[in-house]
C-alpha cells in the first residue's frame, strides 16, 4: 500500500559543523565535512570558499558572530564544483593559543530547496486529503483566545463558519440556536475541554453547526491539544454531523456536497450567496470584494467543440479561479458559464487587479498551444463592500453592470468599479457615458489627450491606471511598456505582466534606432516585415505575440534615444492612422517623462 503521507528522505551529509580560529584555520570539523573535503583536507577554511566570496565571509565573521546571522557563499566540493552554502556564524569563544574562534554551520542550498519541496509536497497532500474528506474542522489558540470553525474545499480554499473568541461563539450558539438546558450543558462541556486544552477528547453537542436557518445538528466533536513551534497550545479537531432536525439521520458528506456545484466542484449559487450575505452582515465595514466572471462566447464554444469540451473549459476555468483567489476567499458557480468570487481584506485596487489580471491572462492561455487554434477568454466585473455599496444586492448589481460594460467594450477584459467613471452607467439609462462612451473613444481621441495632460500628473495610482485603460481601449492596444535604456529596465503600464523578460537591450542591435522618424515615432504595421530587417526586435515581439506596434522616443530626440514607450497589439488591425500615431506620441511623451522622473526621485 502506498503511504499517502510518507516523508521523503534527504541525504543530509552536507549539513556540517566546523570550528575555525581567527586565522581561518580549521580547529575541528565533523565527519559530514568529508563530503566537501574528501581525502584532500585543507587546513585553511577560506581555501574552500570561492575567491569572489572570501571578503564577504571574513567581514561577516565580525558582524554576525554575536547575532548568529546567515550568509550565503560558494564552497568547493571534492568534485571540483562550487555549491551555494547557507552559512551560519556564531561566537566560538576565545582560546589562549588560537585567539578568537567561530562556530560555522553550513548547509547545501540544494538540500534546503529539496527539503522545502518535500514540505510543500506534504502540505499539498494533507490539504488535498482534507479537501476530499470535507470534514467540518475546528482550531482553538488558547493563549490568543482565537476560535475557528471551518471546512477545507479541495485543498485550496477555506469556508469559515465562525472566527472569533470562544466565549462569544458559545453565547451566540445558546442564543441564536435557542438551545435547551441539556444542550447548553453539552456545549459548555465542549468549550471547557477547549479552554483547558484537554488531550484526545470527544464530546457530543447539539447546535446549528453549518449556520443553516431552522435546523439543529447533533454532532460528535473530536479534539486534541498540540504545542506549536512557538510553544503555544493549540486545540485541533473535527466535527461529524450525526443527526439533523430537518432530515433526521444524515451523512455528513451529503450535507457538505449539497453546497457544491457538481460540474466544477465550486460552491453552488445558493451556498456562495448565503456565505457572502452572512459575511457582510456579520462584519460591518470589513472589506469584501466580489467579482463576476463570464466566459466569452461560451455558447459558440459548446456549438463548435461539443458540450463535453465545454464542461472541460468550465472545470479548467474553475481551477484558475481557485488558484488565483487562494486563501483570500472563495469561488462559486452562479450560472451556466458565470462564476463568482469573494475576496476579503483587499483594500486597494492593485490587489484586486492582480487577482483579476491573473484570471484573465491564465484563461486566455488555457489552449494557446492547442493545434485547433482555440481561443478562450473571459470578461469580469468587480465591486467592493463597503466602498461601492452598503448592501449585497446593490454590490452584485454594480459588479453585474460593469461585467456587461466589459462585454460591450469588446470582451477579454476586467473592469473594477470606479464611482467617478462608472456611476452614471450603472445607475443611469444603460448608456456608457463620459470617458467610457464608445462614440467618445472613436471620435474624440484628442479629448483623451487633454484628459491625460489635465489629470495624470496629480492623479492617484488608481486613477492613473484607469486613464491608461482608457488609452488602451480607445486605440485598441494590448500592451504599453516603457523602456528605460539608461538603467536597462522595462516597466509594464498595461497588459500581460509576464512580458518583463527583456530589458530593451535589443534596441541596440540591427541598427534599429535610425528607423525612428525625426519626430521620434516608429511604426510597425506588421512584425513579420522585420524578420530579416530587425531580427532581434522580431524575436522578442513575436514571442510575446505582438504583431503591430507604435513606438516613441520619450523627448522626441533620436540622438539621445535613451527611453522608449512602446504600444503593442496582439491582433492585426488596419494600419496605424497618422493621427493615432501623433496622439500616442503626445500621451507617451507626457506619461513617460512623469513616470521616469518619479522613479528617479524614488
């Protein structure tokens, strides 16, 4: 039988202790040091250290000996190879004959990496196992009076039924569940077992464990008290539902499974809706962000590739949601191709944006290498309590409306509700107004330039991102990047954050800069034309999927040619209009100067 929780063994012979004196001579070394020295032992310790690391090591001896800090240096093995070693230096006392001495503990970094991988593997096994068992679990930190009742879902997420102090939970159960005298006595016995940190206890309790209205569950709670790495006593355990007042004898898995969507194993609409309502009602003012995710043209996907493939897409997108949300919240399915996420504690748009961008990008890349040329994209609308709405129903309406706005803008995008920009659309007559009006985008691009110049410099980060989004949508752009050619760094202002591999050094190749016009503009209508003309640029951009681009030398001086802003498209469109090039040059020059100046001051 395979042991699910078998711990991988690791050769630890490269974890060694050595004592050296102030002349770097080795005083003593344990037998594990032979893995490094072999039969040709050297008596001077620094001869094992890479020459480039010796000065750092000798300086660290004085600085780190009292604190026991770590330094990483390369050490020569008997095989002739250098290995990175995590090295801890502590004071080894003073000898009359050898002077000051130092205890050195070394561990091969490869060993540490292996151990971390093994630990992560074990954690994944335990998490997956708990997720499949779908037990109701509890933990109680006695010192901090921190009580938590929860359920793991497929090892990725946690569905919390309570998190707070033990006494508050007990009082709430007695009052809310309307418990009788015997039931109160049972509950009090369970709480005392927790507070006293009893070992290996069992208690029967009758409460509404899943917080479902109008029911009581007869449960068996098993617990045990452990001591964590910091010496704190923690009570952990499971709760099994034996009977329920609404359907008598039940199986726990049937109760839990009733909360799941069978197609994706996400929470179903009722479960996740009930959860977010309770979350908002129970913690007024606590930040809760919701987002509705809709797979674009899902009916066409089903009609083209069949419903089995459509089900596969749903499951893969569900996995993307779980991975992106992680421990921040929960995911559910609320309709055929509509999914729903809840996230807690994200107090700024940047955190929300990172999650939504990950979902959008990873969905887009699901079948990027499939020979059938399958394109899967999604649209997302998001809103946050209490900033955007004070009630869940209103919050959902806002997220739903901006999802529709994302669809109208061309799909394959996310929109985070911003009151200044989206309020009239959400609460008005359904028209996209102000800067989001499609007609405005198409025919009033000069006004976008004016808005950028009027607002960008003094705008906060959230508003700046909105302005960049406006530029991208108005000019049908998929990526905007600034290349600081002085520091050889690249900064993504809009688009796929994975496109950060290059540093712009390819601009020095292929005699590229002379391609720019005297006004600092360079236009690529089709990247394929540059396969032979500028192969370095072609290689980088084709790898990213950029097929069209407008580039501008910030400042417009091609003789200095230090910094460049580049606008890219992933799909071939009609040739860049001369007016669009000029507008993008103006915008890029203004934004680029501000961006680079602020970075220099930082």
